[in-house]
């Protein structure tokens, strides 16, 4: 038997607990499209094809974001919040995330050109995208998002739709068995 490791978790709208990352924007739009392509493709090709399909049609969302005492109004291309660094098949979306610090790491990318987005996305593989000026990084215990419409949201890889989200960190909420 392995060791038990306790990490922080997060809860969305007081009903859904997750232990990694939640996101919206082009990332979640790509996840929605990927579901369609899984019938015909596999592996990384599913997500690359989905991304290319979404990339040229994507329209940023108007959102109001409240993080603890800070309030922002943005047109977002990407929003992510979580307690761990990696997303999907190894994308280092929140490279500074610490699963034991009692905070959500939050990343926001405002409305950017398709060319800047194509430059940004490969950097996510290595977690170096947060060095770019177009990427905002925050830490908060609670984040509220109000979108201008119902949008897809990925939560640990699952998809839900919502216009309003409240995300709160839960200190030491998840027990993991490590080998």
C-alpha cells in the first residue's frame, strides 16, 4: 500500500469539488469540439484538430471576475483556476500552483489576436507562457466569474455550462494514495 498525501481541492458553486484545474475560454471550447472528433481521431490529433477548428471561430467572452478583494472586467481568451499545475495531456497551464498553499492559482489571457494565441499555446507545454505580458497570474482563496452568456467550463476534464461560477479553495480537502 502507498502513502497518503493530502492536498487542497476546490469547489464550484458549492456543489462540485475538483482537485486540479477548471477553465473556460478557448480551452473549454476546444474540449467541447474534441468530443465530436473522438469518433474519427485519437490521441493528440483529436485536440489539435479541435483547436484548429475552434481557433478561427472563437469569440472572447465578456466576464466580470472577482478574486478576494480584486475586481476585473475582461474580454477573455483563456481563464483557468486550480490547485495543480498540469492540465489535459501534460499542459503546464498553472506552473506556479502549489497543492498545499491554501490558494487557487488563477490565469487570465485577455482578448488577443489569433497569431499571438498561436505563439502562446506551444509555451503552455513547458509552463513558460506566464512570462508573457499578455498572461495575468493571480492567487486567491475565492474567485467569482459572471459571463455575458452561458459558456462551456471544463472541470478536471469534464464539461459543464454556466454563466456564473464561484470557485473556492478547500484546504486539505483531497486524500491521494501515492505509490
